[in-house]
C-alpha cells in the first residue's frame, strides 16, 4: 500500500455520534493502522446553526471508549492544525479568493425570495450554466456593482462555476470507476458571507489537501458529491495529489428497508449511539452501548463485519487481527443490515472470553450504583464469582443482575419459587440443614456436597425441594451456578446467616 497513509474522520458536532459514523471512524482507523499511517480527527463545525453543546466532547469520549486511537486532532495537536474548521476561517477566505481570481467561482447576491421565484418560474430549477446568467451575481453585474453590494453589507454566497457537458470520473476503491456528467451538477455554494464560513464542499477539500490526506473514507451518501470534489481539486491545481476515495455502504434497518435511524433503535430496543446521550435542549435521553453493558471490543468486532468480511468465516477477531485482515477488497457495495441480535451474540462471546478480574473492574459502576462497595471484597473473590456466572450473561448489566447475590444477601425471594419450593416442612428442614453445615469439618464444595446429599437421602427428604429451598434462601431464586460452589465462595457464616434470614422472613404459602 501507499507510503505515508493519512486518513481522517471528520464528524460534525451537531448531536451524538451515530453508530454508522462509528463504523466509518473504525474503518479509517483499521486502514491507517494496517498501513502504518496516521488517523486524524477533524471537527467540521461550519454549520453554526446546528451546533449542539457537548457533542464534540461526546465524539472524543466515544472514540476513546472504543479504543479508536487518534494521532492528530483538536486535543492531540499536530503539524497541520487547527483541526477545528471554525478556527480556519482565514485559510478558507484565502482559498475562496484563489478560486474567484482564477475565474472558477463567482459571487451571487440572490435573496431567498429571488431564488424561490426562480424555482417557481422554472420547473426543476437548478443554479447552473443554463440559469446563472439570468440571476443576480458577479457574472451578470459589473465589477463596480459587485463591489458596491459587498461594501454595503449585502449578504452573498460564493458559488463554484461548473461547466456542463463533461464526464467526471471518480475512482473509488470499493465501487471502481464512477462517471457522472457535469451537466447534472449545480453551481454549489462554497462560502456564505452571513457566517463567514465555508460549506462542507470547500472546507473538506481545502483541509484534506493541506492536511495531506491520502484516502477519504466516508459514507456512500457522499458519492453524488464526489464529482464536485474532483472538479474542486482540479480547480485548485491539486489533481496530482488528490486522495483516493472510498465510499462505504450504508448501515440499513434490521429489515434492510432504508437507512438505520434512532427511531429503529427506539422501536426495536437497541442503541444506535455508542454512549448514552443527554440532549441539552430537549432533555431526552438516548441509550448507549456502553451504558447498556456492551464491551467496547465486542462493539468494534460487530461493527467491523457490517459491510466487510475477512475473506473467510472468521467472526471473533481482536483489534490486532482486524487490523491485519482489513482491506477494501472485501467491502460490500450493498448496504449492510444492522443485525442487532448478532451484536448481543458478540458481546456474550467476549464476556465468556474475559477473565473474572477484568469483568470485576468493568462491573464496579454497577456495584456502586447498587449500593455495594467493591473494595469490601477481595479481587480473588470478585473474580471467582464472575467466572462462575459469565457464561450465563449477554450484557454487563445481565451479569450484575445474576451476580448481585454474591455481594448482597437477597432482600426478597422470587415469588413463583417460594410457591413451588417453600413447603410447610421447609423451615424445619432448613433448620436441620444449618446444623449439618455447621458440623462440616471441610466447607469446600467437593467435601460438602456428598455429606449434604447423603443427609437428604438418609432423612428421606425430597431432594429437589430441599436443594431448591436451600438455593432460594441463599440466592433469592431457584437458579444460578452450582450450589456448593456458591456456598464455598460466600463462606459458612454467610451461608448460615442467609438460611436463618429466609426461615424468619419467608411465609409458607397457603396450600391449595
């Protein structure tokens, strides 16, 4: 691959980072790392009307959580800054002037009312070579008139002058050569005097050139704009250093019918944002993968395979493996269905593979939120408890729900289990069980189990009822890992204490 690969992820701080944007960032990152290149984070905040407070911080936090490392950016610095477009106004003004001086752009003064009138007069109106000479712009006004309007503070835009009848070729690393005739392109606005900022089209070209970007990897929604961008590179005289284009397939709704949206997530119960988002304007809260209990490496693995495959049936891949195998030759041209249930499967697999100590660290926020002090338990205790349960969980939140009893004695008991297993004779049997447990010389699982099972058999008690009542008293419900492994870990004193509490607090259900 080319030397000195430089890619950029360039989100706009207009809200939370969508999971589709995360995938774009991921593919940029994988490609850069595979080729020993640089990953640049550029904040494209030229749309001042849509700026949302907190969105930029959200973008940085989301990428950091996912492990998508940034080499140059607003926070990281770098040799080609500033990396925020609102701080590059002087640069853009200079380049707008270059296009105007070269006759490749012109100044337009048309008001919104005038533009609307033109649309009403001409069906399918487009501001282009066929209409520009009937509009109010520097091509139809004298130099003096143009200057007078500018000096008088009249709002204006700068439009790119596109000549019709030319086949513009875009070489895309996924789609091959795409040809679009320039006649269908309008004279795009490049700059607006109202906010002294460029539009995306100008800013991204100038920035990509000055930041020496070698590959522009972005969503396919930008493919129709690519011919315009090719023409802009040519207009600036930068055709020889123009980056390679890669337009990624869309992320589709789970049924494949249309682009994935937040509404799909709300409707089907899955997040479309990496982190929980609190809208500063409406106060609405949107779910995030982190807060729902997904591991970042599972999200990365899942996203990587939405639109790309390694060329074989491999599914579980570390980031290092993804970097090694990634390439655009195995990217799909078609949109990828967002199979959110597959995302849960990935998370389960990663939970299974994680060691208990790692999981204990990840669960600390859940423990604290539930009133449990993680420091009250040894690292070994926490690791053993979670190793017992991780195969049963899909999300970190599931894992905590199942592991809570290891750290907190049950405060209530599953009603259906009480009805089924807590019989009139149960309190007396549990009292006898306490005596058996207290008499055990060895409280390990391997030593305790045969003794307790032998006692149940000797007494002629119903094995299922006694053992399930035992579990109900200790766990709060009749499910969980091996019973004697539970009691070995929590210890004799805690086991006995929980049984006594159950005897005191569980009412024997009325018998039908």
